[in-house]
């Protein structure tokens, strides 16, 4: 079988291969259209969760909003880990993941919107627009095979993604020990350059996800893997949005 990798740790060949059993004959097989439909449903869950925490902030109910935002961040992480190890549970937990991430995204977006209300009033709409714009662009580049998920491409993107994860982990640990890594959070050109690089890698991970979903469909993975594929794609979209939001906030902070 050809190399079957994704920079997204939630989409792996191992998980798809483990699902290619008699179960596929009983419940049907995975399809690209079915995965996209389930992704659309998850997106509605994200929007609903985000709208709720956003409205809480607008109604000055910041205590509950911050609580739900934290619950969304921690709960989303736990749910993602469970789905990653138990992909058969994705059909039940993927919608919950969408709502939890919606709580987190809505809360952080509301806070950022208020912080930049005067200096950068269009911050959130631009972040949302750019996220969808990048996602659509990546899909078209993949669909028309302008960018192919070759073995070399996969190796580079996976390596870069792991490097970013390790780098973020190191900066978090340093902050716990009182070491301020200012270039990660300030509005310097170095910080902006790092954010641009991370956004680029997140975008390229979408190519990997599209390829993984297509291969899963061609392999005849069981029907429940549509939820798993939709979940994996949502993980990347959420990451992309957060990174674009960080990038725009850094640009908006410059004098």
C-alpha cells in the first residue's frame, strides 16, 4: 500500500487499517460525500457553541462565558484524545467535540473582538473569512492536483507539524518557570513571521487531510470512519482559525 500519512495526528493509516474488517460489510463503506456531510454537521455544532458563548459575553455574563470557554478547551482536548484512540466512538463524540470547540472559539473570539474593537474592528470577521478562504483554496489545489500529497510532501509537512508542536510545548514549559518567550506573543516581525509559518503549515495539513479522507474512501473503510475523517478535518480547521486569529491580532497590535 502506498504511504498513507497525515500531519494531523488524528488521521493515521493505522486507524483506517484497523477498521477494515467485516464491520464494513455490515454497515456500509466510507465515502467522501458522507464525510463532507458529517463535517458540515460538525460545523453547525461549532457555530452553535460559538454563538452561545459569544452571546454570553455580549450579555455581560462573562463568568459563565469564561467557564464554558475553559470547559470547551479542556473537554475538546479530552474528547479528541478519546476519538483518536477509539475511532469507532467518533459517531457519538464528534458532535460533542464540535460543540466544545465552539464554546472555546466563541469565547476567545468575543474577548479578542472586544480587545480590538477600536483598533481593529473587523478582526473576527477577517479571521473567519480567511480561514474559510484558505480551506477552500487548499481543497481546490488538491482537487485539481496542483498540489499532490506525495511521500516527500507528507514527510516535510509531518516533520514541520511535529516541530511546531514541540516548539509550542517548550515555550509553555518555559513560561511555567517564569521565562518569558516574548517573540512568541509580541507584535515584532519575528513573531509575525513565525505565525505566518505556522499558518502555512496548518493550511498544508488540509491537503494531507483531504488525501487521507479520499484514500479511506478508496480503501473501503467502514461507514463510521466518515465521522472520524470529519473530526480530523475539523481539528485542522480549528487550529488554522486560531493561528490566523493570532496572526491578525499581532498585525493589529502594531502601531
